[in-house]
C-alpha cells in the first residue's frame, strides 16, 4: 500500500483463486473508492452491491473502473482470479481540490461500476509498474497525480465544472527564481507542490499550470532533468561509485538512477561515463 497524507492511498489487490466470501469496503473517514480491474471479469463470477442492492453487470474487459462512495458500504465478490488497483480518496482531499479549482462543493458521487474511463485507465497503467518495488515517485509526482485524479473525479462523477476562467499565464520572474531555487535545494524531491505554490503566492492548481506554461514540463520532469545534469557532472568530474552518485543527485537508489538515466540519456550511467572519458 502507498499512502499519501491528506489525499489518497493506493493498494493492489490480487488473488489466484477468487474470494470465498464477499468483501465489504468501509472507511473511517468520508471517502470514495476507485477500483480498476486490471484483468477481465466474467459476470458469472462477479457480484457488486451498494446499500445491499445488487448492481446489474455484464462481462467486463480489462481496465474497467468502478467509482463508489464508501458511505454506501459497497460489497464485492469475485469467484475467479482477479487483479485490482484500489485508490482510496478521502472527500476532504477532493474538497480541497474543488476549492482550489473554484468549482463548488462536492455533494454526491455518481455510482459507476465496471465502466470505461480512459483517464483512470491511463493513471492505472502509469502506477502499476511502481507497485511492489522500491523507488516510488517522489512527493511532487504524487501531488500532480492527486490533482489530476481529483479534478477528474470532481468533473466526471460529481458533475462539477469550472466556474471561473483560469489564467494559463506563466510564472513571474521572481516566482521563477523562487520555484527553481527551492527545487534545486531539494533534488531528492522531498518538497511538496503546496509548499512551492505557497512560496509563489499561488493556489496549487494555478502554480502547477503556470510552472508548466513557463518551463514546458511539470515540476517533477524539471527536477528529473536537474538530477540527470547533476549526475552527469559527478560522473565526469569524480570517481564516486554509481550508488554514491545516485544519492548525491537525489535519486531513491542506484536502480532508480540507472533506470531514469537510461530513459533520458539513452545509455546506462556506467557506459555514458566510459564514453565521456575516451
């Protein structure tokens, strides 16, 4: 399970044999549950109830999504092997995003059971490779994920729309300096999006849009590029080990460093270092 304070928790739930008894999902705080079935489901082996009422379903292809208010005490039974990505989304986090976007207050959530949702499908596919392995994306990435997920749920399932025209202008000169200064001081990515927004005198969503309008990439992508640049400096000018360079450049570990370096540069750090010294 991955928990992100005040926003969401992600769990992957798998079984090779199915469930003997139905599972009742509850929450200690008001929340929504997003459940994406990674594999296909046969209707004969699937039952879903809300408020003790059976919801009609049919055979489902992979990556169909269910969105339900946990106040309805949903009950699910799957009698065959299954693979789910579950996202627990507290209403407080959604209320904060709604206030930030100026779209009103979430009153109700439309029930959706095994429906196609391309946004949730893409989010799930981007999350799955990180489940069960070290090197999870840092807080900035998860902050952006929270914004995307929250805005989507508010629009598609709560029926909320933007009530004001949102500026898409870039950051001012002093805001650019302050944001990049803070990011460079936190190459490991421990700084949060709300902190950056506050330092620039903007709401979180406004800051995220303005940063991308200014630099052409999200704060996370900008930070990754700075990490790569720092690691290249260390690879050229020091004899430090790859593990030490990974740490000094802000990567979670050597594996994350090697993987990201190869994705961005096209070669492993070791090979790139050898090529530069020829």
